[in-house]
C-alpha cells in the first residue's frame, strides 16, 4: 500500500499549490511556469487536489452496496477535479 499525505487536499487560494490537511504543500502546480496563476496552473491544482476524493470514490464504486451514494460521491469528486466545486 502506498503512503501518501492524507486528504482532504485543498487548492491554495491563488491556485499555485495544493495543500494537505495541515496546510503542508502537497504539490507546486506552477513550478515550470514563468507566469504564476495561469488557468493551466489552476486546472492542474484542482485536479491534483481532488486525487484523494477520486481514489475514495473509485473504491466506493467498486465495493459500496449503496451505488447511488457512491455515484454522488464520484460526481462530487469529478466536479472538484474540474474546478466546479
């Protein structure tokens, strides 16, 4: 089993980084960008921040008996990944 920073992860307000539960940086999303705060940086941050939610939703889709609840969880994780929540 992989050990990673436990979720939830949140996109930094400027969209430049993803922070873990203790506000420790999980990822710098603009390290290669000469200009910070680009739409691509924000989109990358949103996708990375949603990783723990997406993993949990995928597991629940496979093993959860309440498929409707698992579907709602998956939809919420996808919305977070797409920056809609």
